[in-house]
C-alpha cells in the first residue's frame, strides 16, 4: 500500500549511548524519506558521541567506541540531517517518547534551529500498542509474516517500522477502537494528520511529556508536586520553581518551552 501523503514523511531510528535524553547522545541515525509520489530515499549517519558508550548500550546495538572513533561529531552532520528533514512530517517506533526528543536535544546542543511547529508526528509503536500490544519484532511477524533480520540496526528497524505501518493500514481499515472513556472511532486510516493524533497518549506541550495541554490548550505540569496544575499559575505564585527546572536535568526543549511561558507572562513571545 502506498501512503497517501501531502508532503514527505520521514521515518527514522536512533542508536544511542543510552536512554537519558538530557545526557545521552546519538551514535547512529537512519532516515527513510517517503515522498507523496511514492519515491523513497534513505540516508544513514554514524556519529562519534564524544562520550563513552556503556557496555549495556553496546550489548543492545553492537556499536563499539572503536566503530565510531573516526566518525564525525553530531555537530558536523547536524545541518545535513536538518536539511534532509526539511518540510517533512516525522514517523518512527517510540518516536514521541524517545527518538524525536533526543534528536531535538542534539539539534539544540549544536545551535541548529529545527522547528517542529506544524509537523505531523506519527508514532507507529503507540498505534501498535493500542491495537496489538507487541514489540517491533512481533509486529513485523504479525503484520508482514517475516522475521526481523539484523534487529537493533537503525536501518533495519527503520525499514521494518515503515513496512509495519503500511500493513496496519490494511489490517485495521474500518476496525473500531474504544478509548478509556468509552468513545468509539475508526482511527487507523491512511491520513498522516489523523495517525498523528491517534499516536499520542497525551497532547504534549514539550516533547518528553513533562508538560501537556489541558482541554483548553493551556500548558499543565504532568509530573512532580505540581502535576495537574497550570504552568503559568505555578510560575506566578512560585517563581523559584522555574529556576529549579532551569538548573535541573530537564531536556533543553522543555527548558525552552518554560522560558517561552515565563516570557509570555511578561508580555513577550518566543518562537518554539
């Protein structure tokens, strides 16, 4: 099945030094760009993270420090990656929780202005977990009747994710889904905007889900002692909380968002 696209959709996968967005780094990235006419382009970048690769991470993806010793730092390829993703919607497996936030963290660390505004973001894992809670390996076996060869290679996982989404569109066509509130819909359709909406568990204001939107599109804390409270109201009555977050180990994109909210309170606006 060919995806019905209004603009290119970029599937991507990362291999990294670990899972901590503020402190870990990319060591391998693969991007499969699918154009509205069906044309496909794939590019891969191997990156020297500049920090040690823990043994646990090496056992997962098999990329050693020796394998990246002669690779360029992310800074050297960041603009090329951003250019390849220009005017693209984004898709991946667990992309909303990990891959997109970490990619944005790397862009911000290296002063690359990559705007997420108006981009659709499809998380194939979230669609899969809502419809069939299994792993990528299980998804490929279930939907495509084949085994995942070279698992945890960025390119193999990226291509598998693309194939699984196409197969999902056929399997779940006209299938009904009921959410926790009892609302019924047929959400798995060949439309990136609708897949974007169904991919999200929350309407995140930042990328890591620390701050989400309420029903009135107001930013609200989704963690800690102020969970469920409006960010603006917390900053007004407890200004030190903003300072605490800025000094803490929060992702740079989250810090950029709360700074924009703080400036908005003083009558200024910052582009996100």
